[in-house]
C-alpha cells in the first residue's frame, strides 16, 4: 500500500513569508503527527492530529499551526518565517491509539529553507 | 525529564564488526522504546522496538538490550554491512503527551 506522502519535497521561502506543508497519511490511518528535524535540535515533536482534532502539541511557538481534514490528510502552516525555521519537516501517520508503535510510519519529509 | 541521551554521535565500524549504540533516559513513565534508521533524503523507518518488561529483543542482525534499573537501552548490529550505513535514532514513548522523544542520533559508517 502507498506510504505517507509529503508535498512539496523541497521549498525555499523568504523570511517573513508563510508556508503550508501537506501530508497524506497511509490509507486507513487516522492519526498524523508532525516533527521538525534539524542538525542542532534533532527530531522534535510539533503536534498530533486525530480525527480532525489536535490531540497533542509540542513546545513550539504559535507561528506553527496545523489542521487535519475529514479524509485524514493534514497540513501544517508556519507564519512569519524565521531563518531558524529551516529544517526537514516530517509527518508520521499511525492507526488510532498507536502513536510510536509499529503502525507509526514517517514520510520522506519536506525540506524547508528560509533565506 | 523528557530527554533521551544517545551516544556516540558517530561510529565507524569495519564490515562484519559489531555496532553498538547506547541510549539513556530519565522518565520512568516511558513505556515503549523504538529504534529508527534514517537514510539521507528519507524519513526515519522503524527498525526494532522493545517494551520495558523485556530485557532483550532480537530481529535478525539487530538486537535491543534493555536495562530497566539503569534506565538504559542499546542497539547492537551484528555482522555490520556497508548497507547499514545510516543515522540511527533511539526514541521513547510515554508520559502525558504520548509522543515520541528522540535521541540526538548516531551516524554509522560501515567500511567495506
């Protein structure tokens, strides 16, 4: 079956702009989590959505937001981009209630560069 | 208390050798400990995982050893191959938010 699809794969934005990233989970998966990966901070949890509701949120500023649609696809938005937002943004999908379990599958990520 | 500390940062091993990566945690609420493998340009992929009621789990060439009293766990890769060259992350799940907390990663290079 198809894996987790993230679009776009690469993105270059200017400071102050906003960006929207998309994630299509594995068919049947209802939970989507977002992580930020940087060389300095590693993998950090952003938020998790389940059935269109944000279930958990990491320690990121309010410029980072997300949503989930009725078909489980998710988007994350970053407003007023800063240079430090340059990172690989990873989406992971899972069956309900199995966060971090064997049903937890990552996409290949969106590489965001802020200039 | 949510941290997972991973070492070494990088590791070079000869083909056929044993690769060992270590992780330590503080939060006793963690209840699931997966290891992920990440190749350049790809997202992390689950390699093997263990629960704290088990001291060892083996899958093929990959073994997790878990020491609950010391709050440490490690990944052993036996007969390491050049194709194993990747970044490895330990992680822990649990606590109030139930998301994964990742270690800082180990870049493994297996020389042919």
